């Protein structure tokens, strides 16, 4: 079974990356889960923001140009995202639909859905600025989902599906960008590291509530090196508030947060019987892509594939600016999000280093 799963993963990566020579993941046996759920921000959002009046949208070209049929689905990249890749390699489904999608089938409900919303964070002030679906609202939507699932398969089967599912959680990037690094929203209340403690306390409460609802296997993403995001470079040209912390300091603060996150997740697992809560690093691999791009076939790690207009201050793609010809040569698709090529490398690292911890 492990061998066939590995073959499916290699085939999926080969064809969905248009024959890019990606490093193949290790042939580790993979855990089995009944369903997949995601909670978080734009790294995971597969289209929920299409259905709300949010600040960030990606339901237009060139977003999705390398998604099957070239459809802009509300994913913040040129193709599939980690939730889709994870659902596929775990043999759950090909893609993970957003919960707000109006035409969800019973099969969609049984195998899992996505609650993430671009612009969301662990801090309520972030959600107020972006009008994203807050974590508290995402959890309320999950409760609505559970009620619908019980109507489809019955209460006992529904709880079995939830108990045997895996979830992915991510946040904090938008929190730091909107409240500490680029704007002074929280600067008068917290130092950057105190703010990290504040966010982690909120994450603990989120995790405990998800656990109370029956979820046991949790995969939590750390911060990327925020100072490497192209948006953090460009916004400094127009926003004096963004000059308070250097790009190097932003990376140091991100790394410090991740170290505290590792400890927090370990403590949570000890206090929540039957849980498995695993930290997922994205910092080191993105840092390596920036410092050693040739290892990944990248020729550009600072500029982006899709432009954001004349002033380059918009984090999102400009629909009237043609994207680059070879997205696979770029680390970043827009000013915040990786390309499909970069996501494949991040995902391969997850398959090699994270999924085996659930066995």
C-alpha cells in the first residue's frame, strides 16, 4: 500500500507541475485519515472568500491559471494548494472544497471541507481589518458542518469521521503584518515577542475548542520568514510605519515565534488525551529557497510572477498585468503567496518530515 501511495504522489506531482523536476518525497508509509479539514488564512483558503465581502479575493485570472481547466477558484496561487495536495496524497479526494461553496455534495461533506479564509488571524483585530472569516466564526461553521454531517450519516458515524480526521491550522502571518510590522495597531500594547505570546494563547484556546468538538490529529504550520515576503519589501517604499522593523528583524521575530509555537504544541498534546499535534516548519524551506534558489530551479526569489500594478503596493495580482511566462522559475506568485512550484517543495517536505509522525 505504501508503494502504491508513493507512486500516486510522484505521478500527481509530475503531471500537475507540467513536467518540472521536483524532488520526490521519501517512500515513508502514510497515515490513514477519514477526512481533512483546514482552518486558517490564505495559505489554506481554497475559495471561502469568494462568498463573503472580504478584503482579499483571488477569484479572477491570472489566479488559477495552472489549476485544472485554468479556473480561478479563489486559491491564492497559480494552481493547487497544500490542502489539495494533502487530500490527494492521503487518498481522501483530489481537491478540498471550501465549506461556503453552495453545491457541496454529501461525499464532499463525508471526506472533509475547508474553513480557512484569506486575511484571517489569531487576533480579532486582524479580522476586523480584513473582513475575513475569524477563527471563532470558522469554528462556528465547523459546528454547522457537524450538524449537516450527522444529517447525512447519522450521529455515531459522524463522530467517528471527525475523530479519525486530520486538520491543518495556520495563522499569525497576517497578524504580525497588520498589527506589528506594517501598521502600529498593536505596537503600543505589545513588543513583537509579547505579541507572539498573545497569539499563542489565542491559538491554545482555538486548539482546545477544536479538540472538544472531537478533532484529534492536528497539523499546525509555523510562520514563514516574513521579512522575505515581497510585500514586506515593497510596502516600505510607501508606508513609513513599515520601517519600524527591518526585514532581518522580521525574520528573527518569525523564528522566535516558531520556537515558542513548538513548545506550546508539545504542552497542548500533553494536556489533551488522545491528541496528536504536530508542528510543521515552513520557515527553513522558504529560507533555503531564497538563499539557494538553484537547488529548486528558481531564477527569481525576490520579484513576483504576477504584477500588482504600477506602484507594486498591492499584495494581490493585478488582473490587467500579464503574469510571467514561467511561474515554475519563481518562488513567489504574488507579493505574499508562493507559486505552485514552491508549494510542491513545501508539500514534499511535509510528506517526508511531518506525516510519518502520525503513524
